C-alpha cells in the first residue's frame, strides 16, 4: 500500500447526519452503531437532548451514505424497574452484533451510580427488548463478537481503572447475562498516539486471517485529548490472542467538524460494515456532534496489523 494513500478514504459528503436532519429536538448526532438489515443500512445514533442527557435514534439508508431519520427516538431512558434506576441520566454509544438470528445492542447506561453497560435485542428495529445490565459500574465500550467460541459468547470491554490504565479486556458468557473468565489483552503504549487510554470501537469483523477490530485511542496534549482510530487483529479461534496491533493510527481528526464541536478533536467509532467487494464502511462521530463515514480495504487493514505491528501488551 502506497505511503501517500490515505488508509481511510473520507466520504466527500461528510458529515452524513447532523442534528439539523433530525425531526425532533436534539443538539448532537454521533457515536452511532450501523448494520445491514434486509439489504438496507440501519443507523442507531446517540443524541444529546437540551437537558444534556442522551437518547438513541434510528435512521435508514439504501446505500450506507444517505440516511433518513425516523420520526421518533428508538430508545429513551427507561422509567421502570432496574433499568429505570440505572438509565436515569441517559443511554449512549450503542454497538450492534447480529448473532442467534437477532441483533444484540450494547449501550452505556448512566445514572447517579455511574456508568454501566446494558444489553438489549431486536429482530426488526421496530421494537426493542431490554435484557440485562451486564457490567458493574465504570465499564464502557462493550462489543460482542458475532460468533461463539466453544459454545461461549465473547466480548471486548474497557474498565475505567488507573490500576491497569484504560486497557481492553475480553470476557466470556454462556447466556449473555453472566460474564467471566476476564483478562486484559491489550494496553496503551507510553508516549504513543494511544498512550492515555484505549477502548473497543466497532464489533470485530471476521476475515480469512483473523478478527479485525477497529478501536479508539486517546493521546493527551496541552490543548486537551485527541481521539483517533487504530486496528488490531485477533486469532480466529482464540480471540484473547492478538496477532498484531497496528503501530500507527488509521484515522485522526482533520475535517472542521471533527476538530471543533461538542468535544473537540474526536473521531470515535461504534460501527464498521464489511462489503462484498472487500471494502469496509467505517462510521464515526465527529467531535461528538455529527456522523461521518469513510471506506477502507479490509486486506489493507489486516496487513497493517501484521506487517506494521507492535505487541498488544
């Protein structure tokens, strides 16, 4: 791959969705999950209300670039039971995985108790069923692999911890509710583009050479933190084994709507959709304000993990 060729080609029509496009009052549109459902693209996006608390909305597309928002939000904070208590301050940053003939949605639930990750499911994106809160406090960025390993579900997550600073962990479950056998598998690197913290981004994508995971990394500067995207490759049969982490970022804030917004200097992904032609559409929130998309070649990203690699730990 030529060194002067961008790894991720930004779509010329970015940003593809903003608050001005939404038919109900919101201040932002960002950090969206995107999947293909019945040959159409479904975007589940996060939005701040004017209270500062977040809801999740839906938008549909035929081509993955031009999205039409639905007239009402898809998920708002529950008012009932345990979900009502732990979602009281908002629902944020969804990820979607298709497995067992349904779409699993993980999302951050905020309340006076802190942030936890919750799990919901849908088959049609017309209705949604909340299943369980699947982490304790101070956990974020849960992405579930789209296949089981020896009969077990696997997920990546990121605890907030200064003991093992903001590292990526893997956990397993037989029922999606109770998770364990957790271990740290990837850590930030000192004085590197992701030295402050890392976290799971899009659900991993199966390739012939491994599970490709697009993650986010954060670098502290004198003018605040910069969020960028990187890639790692996990073994197909043992996802706890990382074959390589690309030593450099694949995307950083460059466009005006990525540099300036609700939170400056941020590109943050919750979704990547592989296509039949060997490319992948990568979706990211720009500056916590708008949604953007770009394309990359899957083989190029895998090559970066294997040929321009650093150790994961």
